[in-house]
């Protein structure tokens, strides 16, 4: 009887390997609420947002107008102005992420 050695082959990976180097994104992209100051939002209003633990543009996005009105010193006009400035920044953030993805994509 001839005995065969056990197979030395390595099983195929279950998923492709992660891309190396420049193709890997550096992590989530967050803009501070301080960026809202460039769009006409008062520094005091930004400090009120931070005191309510709203520190990023995404945090403003996830906070409803009703919740923002519960923050001491926030009026409907201020909340509306913050939401308008936020939508502009959120659009810029989304376009920046899309641009990064398109630049790393190989056609």
C-alpha cells in the first residue's frame, strides 16, 4: 500500500483581501459644529449646541428641530438658521466623500 502525504495546499480565502496602501480610507469623516460659524451661525449658538452634546454636523442632522428647541436659549429662528447651515455643510461633506470614492475607483 502506498501512503500519500497530507495535502500542503492552503484553502482559498473566503473573501478577497483588503486593498493595501492608498486605497484604504482613513476612517469616518466628521465635521465639527464649529464649521457652522463660516455659514453665519453665532459662536454662542454653537456653544449651546456643544453644551447639549451636539458636536458634529452629523449630530445636527440627527437632532430634530423639536429637540433643538428644548436647548435653553434656542429660538425657532436660530434653529432654522442652524438647520439651513447644516444642510449646506452636510451636502459638502457628502460630495467630498463621493469625490474620494470616485478618485480611488478604477474603471
